[in-house]
């Protein structure tokens, strides 16, 4: 619950937030690895973390003399800790999101994203798409793009009042968290450490964004009709998704065996998953993780699920063709699996997926796969 601590009129009120309790139910949790980012700048730390990350995204144990001899098949989810942000700083972002969604709908709609044309920044209203006949989606979203001139836009007063803090938070994620993960991925692929960094420059136009997201609670009848599935299994659009600890148990990851497992809200952590762009760039070697959102357990059923996330996406102009890498060459991951999809850029992929997500037509529950752009498709899972 967010509260406002009053200060002098000349100062911006300080927002605080208390996370809700975790569920007391015994759930089937995913077995995910944890990377301690404080090791990154220690002697040999990057190499150690890269090895841990490789094992985290494929834990089947087929590493031979530290050489990769297999495609990565694990869920593509892992935790990171010691990422340089205090819990207080994280909770303030939750508090800002809480206050933002408490605004009147008429005020929020002034900042509506141009979703129908692939624009993702700004406000996504509640109930925009039909998930089953007669049942609309239960999410509100507010996306804040990178703080560069090309992406400047107007925001509600609550965002403007805390703009400096929000920007510092987002830039820290980009520079000191995402940057390190991109280096680790380059090391795994035996590429120069700056290989992926040069495709994700902060000062270049891309659809990276900080997100506040609210899942509104549903009635027991709605959950029964939906089979307790709020968002079907899907993959994310970009390179990486970072989810700050969310105590309401609703996120599930799909294992290679097709089983669904809950992602535990590990204290002091960020949950990270791989996304589409990395799968395209590595021709399927790095797997875009499949995940979904389900109804929370009974002791959290009456709680709205508030989230703070950061989405990492390549620069709009990056072509999502297979890259050249010693590892990919050794394993034969060099030729595009779908020649019709050659030439699609990161910007085109994101805009097309966003537009498809709000397009009128078949409800999401009836979709298993749809063509997005340039021969590339997205799949959905029950």
C-alpha cells in the first residue's frame, strides 16, 4: 500500500510502499539459478558469471570442458541479486505506480499510448482486448521510454513530480544491470564484450522502457471461466525483461517438458528472462522464454497485482538476422531458419507485435499462433 509522507510545500512528497505478504500455499516453484552481480567487477568475475548464466539457461549438464555442445533448452529465467539498488528505491517505484493508477481514468486517458499503430509508450487502459468471449483483459500499463530527446513525451503530474528519481532508476538499470548482462551474453557466445552493448545504446532510438503494471483482481466466476489463466503463455518482444520482486504469486514459466512452474518472489532479487530478439539474433540458440500469468492463490485472490518492470530492446534499426559467432558457427546456428523473415528490424518487430496485441478479431484464448511481420510469427500457449 502506498502512502505519502508530507514534506514542505516546496518539496516533492516522498512516497513509500509496503509489499504485500507472500502466499502461504505450497506451490510448484521453478528451479531457477541466481547470479550475484557484485562479482562482475572482481578478478575473473565476468567469466564466472557467464558460466553461471549459461548453466542457468540450460541446466541439463551437457557442458564438456566448458565448451557448448547443445542448443539451450531451459526456460530462460533466472534471478539476479546485488544489482546496486536498495529495496527502498525499488519500493518507491512501486509507490509511484500505485499513485499513478489511482488517478481518474479520464486523466490517465490523456496519455494513452498509440497501441493500434504500434506505439507502446504511455497508458494502456484496462479492458482493451477480449481474452475470452465476454471477458476483457484485466491489466493497466504505463510505459516510460528512455530519457532521450527523440522519445520525449508528456506525462501525468505524478510522473513529472518524480521524473529525476525515475530517470536515475531507469538509467541505473540500463547502465549497471542490463549492460552487465549483455556483456555476459557476449562472453557466452565468444564475442567481443561490447558486441550486444553496441546494439543497445541508450542514446539511440529503441523501445526500451520502464513499466508500471497493474493486474486487477477478478471474481471467482471470472477465474473459473478463464481456467484461472489471465494471460496465455507467450514470449516477450525484445532482448531481456527485468521484473522487480512481485510477492503476488501469479507468474509461471513453461519448462521444456511443457510444465508450468511458479516463479518465486525471491527477496532482494530481479527476475530476468530472455526474449525474442536474442532468439532471432542467435538463430534459436538462446531461447525466448515462455511464460504466463494466472490467478493468484486463494490467500492473495483479493489483492491487485502491482508490478515494476524494465524491458530491454535493441535499437530500432538493428536487423534481426543471425549474427556471426564462433559458438554459433561451431554448432551450425548460422543460416536463418526462415528466409522469408530476413531483414526484419527490431523496431518493425515490436511495432507489429504491439498492434497485433490490440487488433480486433479472434479473442486471445483462441489464438495459438499468428504471423506478425516479414514471415516471423508469435506463438501462444495454454
